[in-house]
C-alpha cells in the first residue's frame, strides 16, 4: 500500500485482512461497513469487530430482531446498522453521545428489562498496539498521513484482542401505543403529543436547528 492520504482500495484492505487471517465473514462485513460509511474509517473497522463479538457472545444472528445502543455518534453506529440491522429508522438503535467507544446489544424480549452484552475498548489491552493507542487517544505521536496504513494493519492484527465485554441489564421503556396529534402554536405543525414541550414543539424550542431564509 502506498503512503499518504489516498484511501486504500477494498482489494488492498482485503489483502491486509488476509495477511492477518481475518475470517471470511468478518471480511465481508467489514467491506459492507466501509461501503456504507463511504470510507475505511478506523472507527468503523474496529466497530465491525465489536458488533461481531457482541453477536457471538449473545449467540444471535443478523436475521434476528436485535437492539443496539451506541455510546458515541462517531463511526460506530454504522457497524451496528450494517451488521446487526439496528437502525435509527427501525427504532432499534439508540445513540447516546457520552464519548465512549462502546456498544450494547440485546435481542427482543417481552420483559421490562433486557439482558445484553456491552463491548468496549480495553485501554490496557490497547497499549500492546502503539499505533491504535496513539490514534485513539489523539496524541501528537499519531501522524495521520504517515501512519494511516500502519493503523489499518494494527486494527486487522488486533481484531477483538483490544476489546472486552460485560453482561449488563437494560430497562425497557414501553413503546407509546396511544397518542394524539397536537398543533404547535408557533409553527402550526402537527406532532405527536408525547414530543410536545410545555408550550411549543421542540423545533421551535430547544431543538431548533435552522433559521428560515426570507423569500426574494
């Protein structure tokens, strides 16, 4: 592979994976994640190993109804979406932006709680891989241009060995089955009542993210 900022091709990445005996299932999942993410971001590569580890420990398959929680919005949610089928659209992916590179996965349940597997970066284990360690901690030791290829190599070499898991229990919030429409007095839009604030909708209040441009 050539150095620099050029994105490695899928063939180059597959060659690296072959050099470290990454199994065929993982190779296929990693390529799918890269194509969905639109780039071979290190976070999505590690994320693929994390999701695979969680599914293995839960003893589940992608065709099952799975629910995921991601503790960062960066890269990692895409691995859950592609490999485990947990998406924001099907309401089976929750992203909690607390800055931890970790996921939690559970299968469907009728209980008011779910037994789940949480997979996370183990900092002690990561110290054995200095390039990953420097990248993850965003230290001056990591030179993106000069060390990107070495980072890919270490990620495929490390696989799941930089990860740890724990069994956790997640409370299940009952899905809102009965609701009514409420019209916001500010914008005139109609939304479900459980998303309405005290006196206005979120789009007119704390969740407002745009200003209208006056028509010419």
